[in-house]
C-alpha cells in the first residue's frame, strides 16, 4: 500500500470524526465539555470505553509481545476483570454520591486541599505519560510507513497527530468523545477480526484449524504457576492486573469522566460490567492475532522491522499488514483499526487532562463566568503542546516494549492514588493534610528502590506488576502515621 493511499485514508477517517464533532459540538459550554450534560446512554459509553481502554498499545504492542511472553498477559487481563467489578460497586457509588466533576474533588471533601491537589498531580503525571506512550506508538508507525517516504521529520508527525485530535475535541470535549469512541471501537474490533481471517486464510487454515495447530501451541501458554519468584507468576500478574484496573480506570479522571456522563449510578454500573466482559474477549483475540503474526513471519521469512537499528516487535503487525503483499482489504482494515485505537484513547486523554487542569488546578468554577470558556480553550491548547513535547522525548529514551513500559510506570504514578482513596473509603480517620504530599513522595521513592533491587539480592524473586499495590500500601501506612480523628 502506497503512502499516498494511507494519507487519503487518514483524511477520510478524520473527515468522518469532524462530521461527528460538528453535530455534537453545537453546545460548546463547559458543562457539555466536562460532563456531556450527563445525558450519555450507558451502552454507548460501554462500547466506546473498549477502544479507549485497549488503545493503540493493545492494537500493536500486545500482539508484538506474544513472542516474548506467550499468552501470559491474559493473567493480567483476568485481574482486570475483577478490578472492573470493584470499580463499579465500590468507587462509582463514591463519585456519584459526592457529585464531583473531577474525581479528585472527593479527596478534598474527605481530607483537605493538599490531599486534593496531591491526587490531581499524580493523575496529571500518570495521564501525560500514559497518553504519550499510546500516541508515541501510533506516531512511530505513521512515521515508518508513511511520512519517512516524504522526508517528514518525526517531530512534525507528532504535531500533526495531536493537531488532528485538538480540532475535533476543542468545542464539545467529552460529549464528542462519547460518540467518536463508539465509532473508533467498532473499527478496532472489526480490524482485529478481519486481520485474523485474512492471515489464517493465507496460511490455508480455517479458524478452528488454527486453534488446533501445533504452531499455536508454541505461543499459547497462558498460566505460569511453577516459579513464584518469576515476574510473570499467575498470582503476581492477576493481583497486579486487578490493582492496575482499580487505579488506571477507577482512580483515573480520563476513564471515570466517561462514566460520570451517564444519567445515574445504576446506568454507570451497567456500563462498567458489560464493558469489562467484552474487553476480556477482545483482548484474547489480540493474543491470538499476535501468535498468528509470528507464525506467518516464521513461515514466510518476514524479518522483524528495525527502528534505530534495533528489532522492534511492535512493528511486526504493520509490517505484515502493509508490506507483505496480502489483501489490500487487510491493509485498509489495519490502518483504520490502528488510527481508531490510537485516537480513541488519546482524544479522551487530552480532554481529561484539560478537565483536570481546569477544575483541579485553575479552579475554573471559581472564575468569572465570562472567562471560563476562554480559559478552558487556552488550557486545551496547552495540554496539546505538552503531549507533543513528551512524545518527542520518548523517541530518544524509550527502549522496551511499549505496553510493558506503560504498566511499569503505572506502578509508580498510580500507587499514591490507590493509597489515598483506600484510606478515605475504608477508614474513618482524617489526616494531617499538610503532610500528605510528603507521604506520597516518600512512598514513590521507596517503591522505586524496591523496583530496582536486583533479583539475586531477593533470592531470585523478580518484582513485577505487584509494585503498584506495594506503592499503595506504603502510602496507606504513611497516612496512618499522620492520621487524626474526625472532628
């Protein structure tokens, strides 16, 4: 598929998003931008959240990880499932009862202003890094397969990617995203299903023959229970996944902002439960696709693409979809899925960062009414520029698989949020609010030390995704030290 064809496809796709933005953005009030006026149908939010949760990281990086990790990621995904139920029946009632725009306003109600700002700060850092990881992945694919052919620098590719998001979200924010995410999820799920179909056909297999093949057995080991010290042991992955969901969904303004647009708590809970069940099935399809890609590459001697001289398994899916001579339908399907996957998470991240910064730091609701909309739009531009800068930095510092990097970073940045919310929900104590930021920084520092201890010093034990609950537990213990009775 030629680069010019890809550009036309991208242009057509964004034309469709702009059309949706036109109809949803007629009301560009802050109420519509931040809360969608609380009129979003729960089933629309649920379906759209699948794409936002999976993102371009899942679309490319999960299949590319299968060779190194087999299906061990499904252990984490099963933990995700339990985590979503906890979010639905523990955290969502707290947010709806508190009637908040930013979920971190709960921390102010519970502990005080410093706790509120501390929670908002850790979300801000988490979401900037998380959104940048996701956008970095799509940017390197567009660079490798489109813009390199025209001599366009990577930095310009990134700017174009962010600019496109800004154009269709700057008026109605989350109200637009609820609808665009639905379209993007549809493209993404369709892409993975059609990709499996086309590649199995090229290998002269039916889907059932692929599932029964000896080649698949080389990749599909799912449960790892023999070595508790290993990073991918089932219990460590399962509980790590559970806490990742609680934090990266339940304590994340980006994901919760969509839930808070539902009409009431009951509809938000239906959204969360239905979404979580479908997500497990879709993620498993991505694991199967990953195995197919490596089987295909081995049979037809497709080399792992290089980036800066190093093999990059994240680029195997685009290499096969775009350059292997398979059906043009597969190439179009892949590109639509990739673009949808990347932008379904990135657009909501940009909107949630704007919401959090306006509400949590600028306290926009306290500003004169005539300034509020203008302040929101300036902030939206500022968040776009910030994402561009961070993504460009990633090109020069990121070396490992993107999804692994994303989950590792989550252990450091979401841990303090886990500790703060757990202490607020499960104890009756107040805290000495002015010391909360010190406790959280100490817990992050201790977690960083624990995470970098060589395994040989721990008797061979490898610290994995359980670093997140460890970080949360350290924060919780620190809050006990500065507790006081409620007045």
